[in-house]
């Protein structure tokens, strides 16, 4: 089982700032089968990024994903008020699929 | 537009049973594998189970294997999760989710339901 560790646990930033979130895998993620989801309070997760770097339909280009192997990053270039939320990384393509514990981006 | 609507969440007793349903619309249901993912409020996401598009294959997390059974009725566009031998630690919001790629499984999840709360308590 691939264990995903996200850091930091909480990121306190101001609107307009850049957010950099990390997801580290305990072993190499094949074919870069790594996704990122955004979750707001009381809502279901929403797919942002798949294949480590491909944006899902309708996702603004301020969201970008990068990385390979065991180290992956989600970057939000300029935080908008609606971006303050919890972000989860997700390994798929193997059984069992696993999720990181989440990173909360909150307003400083 | 894809819609996934879960139901069946309730308060159950330890050792008891519950059945969750997920009604799907807005896409060709029998072309896509489906998954159940749960979340203890305030915590991270935990994969529970998946079922292939045709129902021929199913996979489970070790934490639920032998207690939960996933199934689907493609004629009713509905996904199910039968939960037996419930434990306190099964308490969570349960989401059904659609895989993004048709006729395959273990892909990323491009649509999620709003979730249904299962509380296991005596």
C-alpha cells in the first residue's frame, strides 16, 4: 500500500499569495497516477488535477500540479477567496487506492 | 450533468447492518466503474470499495473486507453498499464517486455525491 503524506497540515496565507502544497508517496507512483481534490466545508471533494499535472474540466489555470515518482506538488498561483479549503492528494492505478491526510489552506 | 445521490445513512448498532444506495444520472452508468469513499468528519478520505462497470469485479479495503459488499443494478442506474457487522470505527460520511475513465477501473474520481452519514453507536 502506498502511503501519501501531505505537508504542511495547515497553510495560512492571504488572498493573492501563492500556495505550495506537497504530497510525498512512500513508494514510486506508477504512471504518475496522482490526483488532487479540493473540499470545502460540508461539500464533497472536487477533482482539480489528475495524472499529476492535468487540470480537470473547468478548473482555473491558477491551479497547477507537478512532480513524479514520490514527490508531487499542487500550486495555486494567486489565492482567490474561494480557494480557502482542504486539499487532498490521491494515488490511483493500484490497489488499494490511497489518500493523503489533507492540507488545509486558511486565511491568514 | 452528472448527479450522484446517496441515501440510506442512519444510526446503526455495533454488529448491525445498513445498506447505502447511490442513484446516478447524467451519464451512461454501465460504462463506468464506481467507488465508495468514506470520511470521518474533520478527517481525511478513506477508500472503501470499487466495482467495475459491469459488476464482474469488486475490490475492498482491508478494513471492510468480509463485512461490506458492493453491488450495482445497471438497469436502475444505482450503486449499493451493503454493510454488515458494523463497528464504531465505521462511523463516517460515505460518498459514492464515479471513475473518470470508462471500461476500466482504479482511476481518478471526477464526480462525487454529497455523501450520507453513517453513525454506529449503541
